């Protein structure tokens, strides 16, 4: 009887692991999720919470977005709520892009956290997160922005941000 119980238990664990559709969150992904969950005092791009069309160069599958900046990151926004040209975000800045598949359906968060020296920071000092609305991981922070840098390192970016370029 014990033998069958253990066989059943191992089978159930194996099935549950195979059917899981998202990666498990690592410690950095959980850290970024905490930023998302505590972002009520963040400042919206152009001081507007309006959901807008993604830019023409967007690598995201979602067609709509809105972006907000932590209080520290917002110190480099101008009087119109746009990123000041040729600026650099202060260490500790957090930027959260909300990605929508329709005007009422938030699906994914893309997070940038400026923290040089962090174990998951890229060579430019940014930690990149890509999380589904439910908190599961779409692209782990441990990948150091490999899925993000191609676009964010392009012409017209300001410290790896593209809002001014794509949404002037």
C-alpha cells in the first residue's frame, strides 16, 4: 500500500510540474513584484494614466501600455512628465510598464530597476523583469535583460528608456 501511495505522490508531483505554464519566481523576480505591488505613489509618463498604443519598435506582444516611474525615477521627468533628454536615472530608480492586450485587460508588467552591482543587473546597471499580471515570471530577471536590451539599447533611448522616442 505504501508503495502505491508513493507512486501516486510522485506521479502527481511530476504532472503538476509538467503542466505549470510559467517559470517559478526567483528572489529578484519577487523583489520586482514587490515594486509592482507598492507602486501607488508612482508618477505616470506625461502625468497621464491613459493607456496608449505601443510604439512602432515595441518588441512586446501586447498592443497597449502605460508607464510609471518611482518617486526617485520621476526626478528626471520634465515639466511635461517626459524623461529629460540625455539624462541618467538615479541608482534605485524603478520604472514599470503595464502591458495590455485590450483596453481593459492588463496582462504583463515590464520592470526596470537601476541597481548596478545587483546580482541580476546587466552591464549597464539595470535589472530587468517581465512578469505576468498574476505574478508568475514571463522572462526571469536572472537573464539580465537579454530579451529587452535589443530594443532598449537602440537609437533614441535615454538611459535605456524609449517612451520619449516612441511617444513624444
